[in-house]
C-alpha cells in the first residue's frame, strides 16, 4: 500500500541487516587472508608476477569492502557495484592473459561466491554470467590474444561444473537471506491488517524529521518557514469496541481496512499513516501548515463516514474523531503528539465525528 523512499529503505536495512552483515563480513574477510597467502606462495614459486599482483589487489579490495560492511552496513549500491566490477575486470584480465595457468581454474570457481555476497542474488547472477562468458571465450578463442591453452578439456569441464555448484549453493542461501529480510521488514515496519506503517517505524521517522528541523533552526534559521514544517493528524475510530462486541472482530477489521483506504486516497507520496494504537492512527503530512492539515483531516473524516459495512444485510456506518497539530520550533515528539492527542480527546468528548485543532473544532 505504501512505497518507501530511499531513506526509509535505509532505515529498514539498518534495523534488519544483522544476518547479512555477518555473512558478508566474514565471507569478505576471507578474501585478503586467502589472496595474500596465495600471492606470496605463487611469487616464491616463480609463478607469473601478474598473477601475484592481481591477487594482492583482489585481497585489498576484499579488505576494504569488509571494513565498509562493518562500519557502513547501509553503504550504497555504487560502492558495491564498483568493487564487484573491479573484481570482474581483474579476474578477466588475468585469465585472458594467463589462459595456460592452471591456478586460474581454482580462482575462477571462488569469484562468483564473492560476487553474490557483495551484490545480492539478482546482480550476483548477472556478474557470474559475465564471468562465465569471459571464461568460455578465453578458453575457446585464446589465439586472438596470442595464447594457446594447455589445460586439458576435462579439467575445464570439471571447473565449470564446480563453479555451477558453487553458484547454485551460494545463490540459494543469498535468496533465502534476502527473502528473510523482506519478511522481517514487513513484520517490523507494517501493520499486517491495514497495511499502514507500524508505530515503531513512525516513531523513528518522526524523530529524524524533528532532529533535522532542529538542526536547520541552528544552521539555517532564515530558511525555516511554514512550508518546511510538518503537521500530524491523530484519529481514533468512534464506538469501535461496541462494533466489535456487537458484530464481531471480522466486521471491525473490515471497517479499519476501509478507513485506511480512505486515508491513503488523500495522501501524497511524501505523507504516511501509521497504526498508533488499537484503533488509533497517526498521519504525517510533510510541508503542510495547520490549516492545510485541517482541510485534509476533514476530507478524510467525511470519506470514513461514507464507508459502510454490512452484517446480515444490515448497513453499519463508522465514524472517527480527529486531532490536528503542527510542529513548533520547541517541540519534541512527545509534546507534538500530546497536542494532537489532546485535540482528538476534545473531539471525542464533544460529540465525536469531528476535527479539532487548537482546542477548536471545524
């Protein structure tokens, strides 16, 4: 129902990255350990210097990425794809210029594992396909580069089979990790019944918005106008316990779902609604004045009042009471929500099915 922005996705990732971070960190940490060891071994054995040099570079790439994953688990896609592309290019360079080196077969099988760890399931498949293409080209058409392979055909086939097995195993676990993350994100950040955001997610988002506005007050006070502020709408369904007691929770759930659909109809892409309590919902309206938020709340109130649910062909209407508050320069999250909550209770205690702001109703 709601599409999160890049900022929201990073919030979700920071909360759910633990499993992926551990797998990626320890997997990537093995790159420098293995690469440096083999680079030293090949160099002392008189192998081509280029092979040892690329392994050293590859080891440093893995070390840098491991540090990035440990310190910045929400690092951007550009960093990951840049490093994955570097791995692809360096491996391709060595393989195409050293097609008669059996050591390349061993290293070729291990590269796809790291590509999956770095870029994820889908992108890992793409990078692995490109690497396989280079592998097949380098073996079948080496004369274009002035080399003739001395690696037996059977070894090449076994290498390809080993690579495919590694890709299948790693991609399977990568797919399961990503699926697990999505499921956990859905549980942690969405209300499963209505599709609204969870209170935890909204708490985090509002804290970030308030902190950003407080920083702007200090660094750019002349640019802090009414358009840069936001407003909140807190509403609660009227007589909802009576609906559940008289007609059952199924009908109550249906009323909640229809009410949130009415809310979403009036929200922009930058606005959000979260389930704040049992039948309470909080709406965040970015760059919206108090007057603008009151207009939105009144439209939503009328739409919810028009919603109808049926029990044995008996039509039942539902209503909601609204409290509206705009962020003020000295507000905390608690004080802002408290003002909206106070207005909502005034609406509840003075007849319900109305919008109240600044202790006065529409």
